[in-house]
């Protein structure tokens, strides 16, 4: 996806009140951050991450929590070779939001970001 596609997708979610204005802006900012990090205008295999991210941030704002994934998935997350990069991205998101992602959301971010990094390295 490129920035225009992400913005269009998020605009639909925003105008339907599925996500919040803050989630919209943080997600767009994170797209720009990753675009610079990867030195790419199109971030491959990232569609699911942008949707999940914007919805996760909206859940956080609304005080809702997502349960974490199964232990099998947790074990896979811990074996990613991209831990440092993923932590850097999550820290960037945390700084934009002004709070830490809940553990359940964090694990899902790891899953999505592993695929995004693998596809764009």
C-alpha cells in the first residue's frame, strides 16, 4: 500500500465511526515513519497491519481490551529475528499515543510487523 491507499482506507473507517480521529492520525504518521525506515513509498503486505493498528488504537481510547493470542502464537512471536525493529516501531507508536500498547495488542503488532518487515527488507 502507498500513503494515498492507506489514507483512503482509514478515511472510510473514520467516516463510519469505526476508528477515532487520533487513531487515524497516529496510523498515518506510522505509515510515514515506516516508509522512511524502509526507504519505500509502497509498503508491501501491510494492509492488515494498518487496519489492525487503527482499530487497536481506537479500542485503547475507548477503554476496550483485546485478549492476547494463544501460547503457540506467543512462542512464534518470541522467535522473530526482527525484535529490535519491531520494538523500535512499537516505541514510536507508544510515543505518539502517549501510553504503552496493552500486551494483547502488542503481540498482534509483533505478528503483523514481522510480516511487514519480512516483505519490505
